[in-house]
């Protein structure tokens, strides 16, 4: 589908509202010719979080945390358990 859009005075192109808030990758393949693709950027230092096994562990930990209310730690009891 081809659409005609106007670049406004601030240099922005407005796309349909269905793309509001989405990230896009934009390649300028030659002067005045762009390819725009929907996408998400994952920073290199966060990529490990998306490893299948790591993500499953994180999801399990979040589910556990949501199902269990926080409680105050008895530091004396904990110190005895670890032998201090």
C-alpha cells in the first residue's frame, strides 16, 4: 500500500494512529528513499534477559513474587542459619 504523507516544518512524518507509541527502524537506502519497519530495540547490555532460559527464570521469579507478600526478615535467625 502506498500513501502520500507530508513532512511538516519540524521534519516529522505523521503515520496512522495505529502506530502511535511504537518504535520504528528507518533505513535511508539512498537520498530521499527510506524503508520504515516496525521494530523494537533491545540494548546490547539487556539482550541476555531475552535468552529463553533466562526469561523463563525471570517469569517464574516474578510470578512467585506476585503470589507471596513481602515479610520482614529475622536477621538473628538468618545469621544462625548461615553460621555467623
